[in-house]
């Protein structure tokens, strides 16, 4: 099962990170980054099947595919920003992690602008009847 | 599965550099000890860089970013 593989990688990464941290603190940041990347790469095929299912459902239910694409992009941005900010927090740089999250929020807001405009148009149309 | 092997490789490099460092310092060659530390750091960063770029490319293609 995928879960056991992920847990195994996570625990091995933590143990190795601790051992390396004693001897070479500057190399100790590489091990968590690599284990996080390995786990993410393991999840990617499952994630792509979920996303295609999500798109099919949206197409059948008649939702505008542009909005669904934006939602998927926002999920991707959130996914990556979480990955990067957790790594920075691991290394002890919580201020950099906060800035990465701020940047991610800004990107998500700009990505979601068309949706907000669409919503406003819809409501104004409804109210104007 | 290549990601998992990389973790062990990087950990092995880290411990190897630490051992080499102690040996060289004990042998009285501090400058070479510094060299091996920097060399180990560069190798590890290159490995991490390649793995992260592969991750970002898959995420980019997956989410259409």
C-alpha cells in the first residue's frame, strides 16, 4: 500500500536527518527536502487520476471548464507553497516560511480574480431582474 | 523509487564528509578539511537541486501551472 511506503520514507528521512544533523548541520537540511520530494513524487500519479476525475465530473455537470482549471491551478500553488514553507520552517527560518505563504496567497488571489468577476456578474444579473 | 535511494546517498555523503573532516583535522590539514566540507556541500546541493527540479516539472505538468 502506498501509505506504508510514505510512512517508511518519512521515518527513514527523519532518522537520517537527525544523524546527519549531529555531524554536518549544513547538510542536514538536504535530507528532509529529499524525503519530502520523494513522498510528493510518490503521490503524483494518484493525484493526477483524482484531478482527471474531478475534471470529468465538472464537465458532465456543466460547470465552465475555465473555472475548474483555475481551481486546479490554485490547488497546485497551495500544494507547492505548503511544501516550501514547511521546509523553511524545518530549517528554523520561520520568517522566510511566512513570506513564502504570503507570496502563495497573493498568487492565489490573482488567479481567482476571474472567478470573483464571474460571481459578481452573476449576482448583478440576478438582482437586475 | 529513485528518490528514496537519493536520501540514503545524501546521508552517506554527509557522514563521509564528517569523518573525512575529523581525519584531516587530526592529521593537521585544516584547509583540506574545509575543502572536503565545501565539496560535500556542493555535491549534496546538486543532488537536491536535480530532485527538486524534477518535482517541480511534474507538479507543473500535473496542475497545468
